[in-house]
C-alpha cells in the first residue's frame, strides 16, 4: 500500500507529465491546422516537431553531470519554469520561424523534466511497485488525449491554435506552486557517494558498460515511437476521411482505453514479468500497424478501434520498458542516467521524425503518400527493440 504522501507524489508526477506530454503531443492533432495556417509543408512540420527533440536531447546531455548534485525538487522547479516560458513563446508565435525557435527553447527545458520526474519516482518507490507507479505516471500520456487534446482542439476551433499553449502555461503555473509548497526535498542520493566533478560524472555514466545496454535499448524504442506520431492527425483527416471536428472524439476514445488498461498493464508487469508484457504490446502494435497504415476512407468507429488497439500496445511497451530501464542505474547515478537516457530518447525521436518527414509525401489534395512504407520501418525497429529488451532483462536478472 502507498502512503498518503506517496499517493500525492504519484498525482503530482502524473500531472507534471501531463503538461509536458500535452505540450509535445498537441502538435500532432494541430498538424492539419498548422500546415494550413502557417503555410508549411510536411518536411517543415517534421522539423517543428523534431526541433523540440533535438534541443531536449542536447540539453539533457549537457545537464546530466549536474543531475545528481542537487535536491531533485529544486532541480525540477528550475527546468519547469524554463519549460513554461518556452511554452508561452509557442503561444505567442505567429510564423514558422518563431514557432521553430519557441519549440527549441521549450525543448531545452522540457526535455529534462521527464528524466527528473522518473528519477524522483524511482527514488521514492520500491522496485516491486515500480510498474504500477510508472503506469500511473504514464497515464498522463493517455489523459492528454482524453482531456488535453480534445480541449486543445476545441480551443483551436473556437479561438485559434495559440489558445492551446496558453492553457498549458496556466495549468503549469498552478502545478508549479503546488510542487514548490507541498513537495518534500528529494536529496537522499546526495549521501550515497562523494561529490564528483560534473564532467567526470557525465563521462563515468556514459561509458558504464551496464548503462550502455539501457541506452541502446532506448535508441531503438524511440526510433519506432516517434515516426508515426507527428503525422497521425494529418493521416486521419486526409487519408482516413475523419472530419477535423471529430478528431477530439478519436483521440479522446483512444485515451480512455489506455487510461483503463494502463494500471492493469502496470500491475501485470510487476506480477508476471516486464518482458512478457513488452512482447505482447509489441506484437499487438505491429499487427495493427500492418492494417492501419493501408486503410483508405474508413468509418470513425472503426478508426477508433484501430487507434485504441494500437495505443494499448504502445502503452504496454512504454510501461514495461520504463520499469525495466529504471532498474539499470545505481541510486547515486540515477539523475545522470535518466537525463542521458531522456536525451537519447529525444535525439533518436527527433531523427526518427525527420526521417518520417522524408518518407511521407503530402500531395496537393492533402493526402499523405508512403505511410504504409513508414509503418514497415516502424515494425522493423519494434522487432529489433524487442530483442534488445529481452537481452536487457536477462542481463539484469543475472546481477
């Protein structure tokens, strides 16, 4: 059973993830609007998405050496303030260039927040319960679809796309106050080892053979995960025939399904094994992708079913792999490891989004071509990632 404070901490970390994930994910459903209003093509939109990932990746690596030198609460608040300022810049952007710059600034700060959150969560909960904790934190991904994305799209419809980012800033400001007032210091890791020079701490973490296995697994996981997401709304509206006004219902239904299944997946991950859950999620995702990427105009309920099944698989992969990778670092290296791991995730995802922009072609009618080829690339990366996760679990069990 969790204590009252642990329950509070889970809620805070989940809400924190909600604002950060929403800031990233909202670009996908807004894609159809941004392509039109900013007069940009698929490749330029791919760079808007990937610019966040690249700046987040670089920031994570540069800050990794300092991640275990401070109270994690103070470290979190510093980067969260920067993230909210970057999001405010997104809200005020009025051109492709200004939006691109704003996404870079947001990524510099936002990309580090997830790694700090997971470090706090890992420090605060035992390994036997970590799958459940990560499942609840990852519910932010689903909640951003159920609540954030539909509300964001509705605001874009009623006002404009800028309103979505203003909403995130307001929510984030209120959450920041709660964290500042009520979260306890997270500094137990400071007592576990002698202080190191930041560069040396970064170097030691990067070259640790055990940690390298976790980093490699993250590269493969991120490559597949980021490829299809940026063009999801454009594919839904232009290829599947989903009306723009129906996108909130599509994303909302998908989010509800993953919110309901996430805790079950987390509990089973702790109970029957992380790789088994990961394998099941991978097989389900790959099967759905084979058919989904080849669909033409499709009734909304059927699209909802495909999306729901695909995201159940993706959610299972995220929960199981995150729980497993959290076992890799020692407590005194956890902040640096998570920061580097997050950077690798962002950089790999940025490269993947850019590659996806080169594969997918937007026709004059708005229809996306070569989406099925993109799906096959994703399936290949998922297959290799499954092998890596299997080997990583075997290695950790031997320790």
